[in-house]
């Protein structure tokens, strides 16, 4: 099962990365831009952070967003299930 993977070169925090995946190159570019924006946001608050620390803090912020969205989704699914009963 050798699926064709797309490849796209992206820039995150002034570093080049090659992303490979089944998603479209445009989608992978959007995701990379989102991560880059989050790192820039962290660095705008504290420009003395190392790139590694800025990346970790950006990852924590993204994980927080994901967790909150997951909780909202779960609450909505619960409400829909309750309405069906």
C-alpha cells in the first residue's frame, strides 16, 4: 500500500521544512502558516525566548485551543443526543 504522498516546502519561524502527507499542498501550507503565526505571537510577547521555547509554548497554546474545541464539540454532541431522547 504505497500511497502517493504530497510534499511541500514551508517556512516556520524562518526555518525551512519539507512536509509530506496525504493532504493537499495548499492545506499543508495553511497549517504551516498557522503554526508560524502562533510562534510569532509567542515571540511578540517575549522576544528573548529561544526558538525551541517559543515552539513549545506555541504548541501548548495550540493544544489548549484544540482541547477547548474538543470540549465544545463533546458538549454539542451531548446536547444533540439529549434532544433525540
